[in-house]
């Protein structure tokens, strides 16, 4: 089995057009999915638990008489954690500790300052009250997703994290439950799909309404999150996974090939790109891909991803590679070079930046510490990884002194008259002291 990646050369006059075609991703929404999601959300909003239970029976084949019966008791989480092999439990706890330590550094403090006339201005940071966490279920198990979403919320001070996860046939994933116990999740409901998103957004008699919904899901979950945004906050609508590697040609080719595999194995639409100024090295990486791919359990998915959306790009210099990286604004960026830190000031747009040949992207997915929920599809140009700041909000503080009211009142009244808002002007001038 072979997966010949696209070969591009920045010296080719058609390079820009070729790169644009390679990066193109059709994010058009499926009309059938959108229609079904809209119907499910509408019924959950009007019928509550009854609709959630109906769709859970239909899609996940659960046998339950009520949504209350689908809440997974805490003792089951603790049993799952206690039953894990020691190596698995130790890995989960070590990863959780590292994620917690990193996110603790993201905490922000409220602040204020006082002007000479006694007016105080500032900002108050407060956590969200309740957050919903969606965790995919079924054959897939994503305990790392539980850690990456729940721990920042708890570090931020969120009082209650409500987790939902589909359990087809009533089968609970012990790794996911164990991760929830470690991460500080407060309640878990065995529901999934658009109906779970609706329950979190609108609230039902059993499932509390939340302030924000985070976590990955399938196309129906993404469509539901998009539709409930505004009623609740959401983390993001994620596209296919991406990795971009800038390499000087000195990292073992097998390492780089496997790093490309690490994202290509997510799905056929994932994108893996290597930028290097050494053409012979690009040949070596392609040879490593051909040799290593047949042994990969997800070889078919990797092969399709690399053939359709992967690329080996010959650049003129590492500086040019950084410029192209900024154009792509990748989810994951590996700078696999000697003295990699020298290139950091040249990188403006990336979700996560991995510096040096030993900093494989896979470490970031699980246990390095920074969050693995990252902006995709070029949104790293204007957005950031999930973090503590996503679970807090900022309120402005304005405490005007009597002296400050005289100065600010005159300014405000002048501007309000200019806008034709006489009530605003009067509100400000009523507080002016008469000469």
C-alpha cells in the first residue's frame, strides 16, 4: 500500500494556485442533517425529557423509562476508576495533573485603578455557573477530551460541569467515566446527539440548562451547537484535524512520517503537510511513508488523507516556510529544526506550536499540558486554544466619584446632544453641580 503525497515547489509559478486548491475544504452544511437537527432541537425545546428519551431510544437503542434513569451515578465512575489497570490509571492521573498545572497559569485576576478625582474603573472576572461537556461515545473513547474540557472549567471556578455522552446499547465506557472522576465532572447523563445538545441548551425537567457547551461530536452535534449558539455559548465548530511540519531535514524521516500519520489517521479529510528546503529529505519522508503505512491499523484512512489533502512542499528557506505556515494558520504546527525557538517570533498564526524534533504533536494531544482543543480551518488567524478564559466572563466596573461626575457628565452630554439622544444628555447633566 502506498500513499503518494502531493509534491509542491514554491518556485513553481503555479504554486499559489496549487496550494489554494490543496487547502480548499468544502464546509457546506448538509441540508438533510440541518433539517433533522432543527426538528430534534425544536422537539426537545417544546417536549423536554420526552423528546430526549424518544431520540435516545431511536438512535442509541437505550432501554430506559426516563431521562433520570440515564444519569450515571457517581459510584459507577469511581468503580470504573478503581477498576482500571494501574498503568492506565497512572497515565490518566499524570495527564490530568499536567493539564491542571498548565491551565492554572491561565487564571486571570480582577483589576481596577483609581483616578485622581476618586473615580474607580476596572474589570471583574467571574466564572460561568454551569457548563455542558459533550463527549463522543460508542466505539470511540476519548478520555483525553474529558480532561481537556473539564479541567480548565474547574480551574476557572465553574461550579457545575454536566457531561453528556451517548452509550449505544447502554454500554458505558469505563475510560471515559474514570476520566470524568479525575477531572472533577459533577454529573453525567448517558445521552448524545443533537438531543443532548438541545437538553443542555434549553434545559429539561431532568437535565439542567447550561451557560456554555464544549466538546467534539459528529455532524449532528456540530449542527446542533451551531443552532443553539446565542442561547448558550459554544467553544467552536471544529473542522478536520490538521498538522503542518516545518523541518530542516535533520529529524529522522520516520519520525516525521509518523507525525504526519498522527493527524491523517483521524479521518479522510484530515490534512498533513511538510515544508522543507531539502528535496532529498522530502524523498526520504515519502519513502518512510510508503514503508510504514502498511503496518498502520488505520492505513486506509491515512492513505486517503495523505493522497487527497497531504503534501510535501519544497521551500527556498525556513523563513519562507514560516511565511507559508502563517498563510495556512494550522491547528498544529511542528517546527522540527535545530534551535527551533529562533523561528517562534516569525510564527503569527497557529493553534499550538511544537518546538524541536522531540516535541511530537501526539504529546500535546494527551499529556504535555496545553489544551488540545484548537482552532482549525485557518481560524487560528483570529481564535485561540480552549482555555480557562473560555469559562470566565469579564464585567466592567465603573464607580464615578462626585468630582468625576462633573467632568464626565459634561463630556457625555456634549456627545449625546451630537447623537440626538437628549435623554442620555439629561441623565448626565442632572448630576452636574449648578454654578
